[in-house]
C-alpha cells in the first residue's frame, strides 16, 4: 500500500524538480544506488521495472526505503497494464509511470488514489490523460519532442504539468532549456546513473551527480 498520497507525490515532484530512473536485478546494488540518490538529495525514485522478477527487487527496495530512508517516495515505471500496476501498488508503489496512455491503468490507480503519469506524445493524448485525472503528464520520448514541444503545449494549456524523460541530461544547458519551456519536473536515467558508475560501484560519484543536478534545477528555476 502507498505510503504517500498522490497530492504529496505531485508536490514532491514539483518541489524537487527531478526524478532519478533506475533498474537493476541485484538487490544489494540497487539499495546502494537508492541510498546514494537519497544522500544526494533526491526524494523520489522511479524503479523502471524491465526485468524478470523485478517486483521482488522493488518490494525489497521499498521495505529498505521505509526503514532506512525517511521521506523517500518509491514509484514504478515502464508499467504496461492494469494488472502490473495493481501488483506494484500492492507492494508499496507510491506512483505509477507508463510509456503509453492506458485507461485501465488510470482506473486502478485512481481507485487507490495513487498518482499515475502516462507517456503522451500529442496534445490530444495529454488532454485525455488530464480528463482521466492525471496530475503530471510524462512526455516520452523527450528527446524526440524537445523543449519546443513543451512550450507549444503550455501556450493553450498553461495548467498542464509535464515531466519529460529521455533526452534529459544533468547539464545547465539542457535543464535550463526544459525548465524555461515550462516543465514541472524531469526524469533522468542513464545520463544521471551511468553504466560507468554502476560498473565501478562508484556510489560517491553518483551522490555527487544527483546533488549537482538538483542544484542546477534549483538555479535554472529562479
């Protein structure tokens, strides 16, 4: 069951401005990555559930976060149907992120008052997601659409909250472009938690990367 309400999750997304994305099948490695992100200032983590038995890893990570990382909000990404969403909510997912817009996922998440963020690529999809109760829309893949697309959406729909993933990197130039366009927050995966960091188990470097990225987000928002 979720530890945080969807309003609390949406507020945390807006306040921090960045969500690290990560998946690995090794539970102990995943705990250390989560701890490094937390120590760097992140307060949300999207666990991109793309491997076999991913739910088992997520369950252990969530228990660890509840016990050791107060205030850490655990969510799940790459969710493709309502059954998968229900499974992850039953083991503690506080938010659900999907690559596409699916109404069956909206229904099960809304029933449990869990925030869901569907991947959208058109104004029609974004509007439908909002009609279904979506607070923050995922723009995916972000590198295909870019900040100019966000600016175009925000023109007629200033109320729309957008979170791009894909094509977001922890540099001042990139983050400034996205936030100047009007995004609410960004999701960052391999550009933040690189293969090099994982291969070398360099958790101190990851902590520094997360802290620097959050500082840039804070600066470009002023």
